[in-house]
C-alpha cells in the first residue's frame, strides 16, 4: 500500500456532483514541479574523538518540497472517497515519493570543505506497521459554506541521500578509515563495532534529517494544504453553495 494524505470533510456530496466537486477541490492542488519553500537548516556534529575540538558544521539552504503530483482528481492521484461517521467524507491522496532537496555545505573550522545536494524522500511505515503517512483536513458546513477547522500530519519515514555521498568527499578527515568505536558510548559500540568517522557523521546527519527536516516538512504541508484547501473550499462554496443539488448535508 502507499502512504496517503487523508482528507476528511464535514459534508456529504451528492453522487452526481461528487467527481466535479472533488476535481475542483483537489485537481492540481500542489503541482509536482512547484517546489514549496523549506526553512534553512543549520546544525553541527561533534567529533567523538575530541568533544572540545573542531565540529562538523552543516548548512542546508534553498530547500524545496516537491509533493507527489495531483494534476487531476482520479482514483490514482486522490484515491477512493466516501462518507464516514459523523457526516464526514474521506479522500486519500498518496504522498509516497514526495521529496525535499537542499543545496548543502559542510564546514570544518573556517573552511568550506564540500558542497553537495541533500535529498530526503517520504516513505510510509508499512514495512513495520500499518501507519500510512497522511494529512487529515477537517471541514464543517457553516452558514457561509465549507469551513476548514484543522489540518494535521501523521508520521512517516525519510530516506536521505547525499550527492556526492559523504565517502566520496575530498576531505582528509573522512578518508581516515580507522574505527573510532573506542571513543563512542556503549550503545554506539554495540551497534557500530567498526564505525569510521565518516560513518559516524553520516549517521548523525541522517538522524538530524529525521528529527528536524521531517518536522519542517510536516509544518510546510500543514500550512500549504490549510491555505489551499481553505481557498478552494471558499470558491467551491460560492460556486456550489447556491446550487443545493451540488452539496447537501447528511440527514
């Protein structure tokens, strides 16, 4: 199964108007080539061999989040829609494969050691447990039309890659393949018996992507989908609200 964005609406659409209305709401909601702006990310990784020594500092800029395309509403791009308890309607938009890219820099001391590209891709947790990545948007039928009340994002995994890979950086510190296990905590030594400094830095880099970039992605999704769905629901209410045959509340 695929990760999904789950959109729940506090209206029940008539069968005849459902496809047209959902097309209006979701068609090309976020174009794949648009690139939503991501916050700058800056952090440092300590050298375990000398905790008071020079740190490995990273700066990720010009981040762009590319959502999986929904050029046209259909069962492939949005998924099955149907009524739920409490007068809601749920629709599902796959987001597996959505990704963010960054222009990235590694600094060591006062020198820029390497420029590279970071790519982080959304993946679902299906291999471990049934937990689809989704956005839940809640709407209610108000006196003036559809009202968006909340948008939330559930958890998902990230696959992080760097181009070029860290092990191909022209950086003398990373070229040292001597294991550094003796400098690590017992937990690290248990799982990384032959870890080298480049392995250690890469592991901490990907951990930061998971802790920081994933949260940034969630915030951008919440903000962008809230704004766009709210704008579209207002437009839909104006266009369809006067035509009671297009939208009807659950009895």
